[in-house]
C-alpha cells in the first residue's frame, strides 16, 4: 500500500442541516415516550422497552455488516442470512461441548462459554465469508440482478448443508445458567439475557463508530464508500479492503446468529432467511451504507414490534412494514443515506 495520506475534506455545515441530521436520533425517545403514554403502566413499559432494545440490538448486529457491505461494495447479499444460521448452529455446538461450563453456578465460566461460542461462530462465518466473496460475489460485482440470484442460490445451498451437518430438526439452545431468569425492578421483570444483549449491541455500535470515524481503516472504508476510484488512484488496494469488509460483515452475522438463537432459545436451518426480512427493513430505514442509521432503525423496529405486540397483536404483524413506509415517505433514501460521489 502507498503511504499517501487521505485527508478528509472539512466543510461548514449550515445550522438547519445540522438540526435535520440530528432529528432522526430523537425518534427513539419519542417512540419510547409514546409507548409509555399508550401502555400506561410504567413497569410493563420498562419490561417491554428493555425487550425492544435487546431485540433491536441483536438485529443491529446482524444488519450492520450487511449495510457496510452494501455501502462499500455495492453488493446486495441475500446470502447474509446463511451466515446468521451457521453462526447459530456453531454456537449451539460449542455450548453443547461446554455444557459443564454453562451449567456451572460460576458467572465467569458461563460468560467464558458464551465468549468461546461467539468467537468460534465469528471465526467460522468469517472464513465462510471469504469463500463466499471469492467464489460467488466477486464474479458479479456491479450486476445487482445477478447478485440477487447467485446469493439467494448460495443461501439455499447453505441451508441444505446445515441439514446435512446438523439435521433438519429444530434444536433447543439453552442459555448459560447465569443468563437465565430475570432481575426484578419494582414490579418490572427484566430478563438477564436481554441486558447482556443490550450491552453487547451497544459496545459493538460504539466500537464500529470509533473505527469508522477515528482510524485509518475507517477513513479508507468511508472514502471507499464515497469514491472508490479515488482511493485506488492513491495506491490503496480497494479490492483487498472489500474482502476484509465482507469477511467482517459475515463474522458479525455469525455473532448475531448466536445472540438471536439464545434469544429465541430454538434454532432451525431457515432462521437466517426468516430474520433477514427484519434485517433488510432496518438497512432500508437507516439508509444503505449507514451504520448510525442502521443502529437507530434497529432500535425503532425493536421497540415498535414489542409495543404493538402488547397493545395490538394483530397490528404487530405489519408494524415494521408501516414504519419503513413512513420513514421512506419522509426520507426516501433512509434516515442517514450515504451519498456516493459521481
């Protein structure tokens, strides 16, 4: 790589534009307040809010890799759900091997088992991401229709391979002993695992935000999103960056698969394709390529899904679609679209 330094261009942003930029952030507290007013009971509201935040964080983990892949590589990857599923099954296998740790009353052993399962899932799915990009995605760069067809085909093949390795039956995924049960705050019961999911999701968001905004690799990614040809002209290997980003996105999908499997406590070969509906909704709401938009979109989807499931279960089936329609009518390119240089 060249030692040429990429210097970000600094422009003065008008005050009104700054306010419009910050406005989507306010949607989360506004929705939470609306939920409190509609539910009425603070304890019930707190339980649903934590559940919604946990659900949103797990969706963000799965969607963050996909949105960065699209933003940088312009790749529509319907096979992303395969990495979610593989991650869940790898996590299931590792936790089964470490059953002595997960059943122990020791919190340290429980968290260590979870950490090993997560690292194994991310390692395997990151490696699969390498093979997926080299064999399936690389030949169809810039051709969206072919990308949809071949990545969907890759998803189907992956599901069948899961049937071969783990079998077609639904499997139960038990949480470590320390993550079972709830913490009681007043009249509200909050599941311990949901608090862990919120912590992991928030830590991931802060880490990604720091890397993208304050490191050289993050600067290259953002520059590549805006103008890949300019980055290449400066001597940087944008294709190698593509591969690293794709593998990272695949590994994050594996992490999300482990978290989602423990959240649902059951895993199937089709779980990835099922959750991908919510993942794509979050990516579209946030704006293609935007990590911050993806984070806010995931929180909105998680909170709205839990509030409506309690208040009007039938409406919950279409609530996320309605949210996406409302956001796109307001901001057709999503909450924080990434604009590429032409």
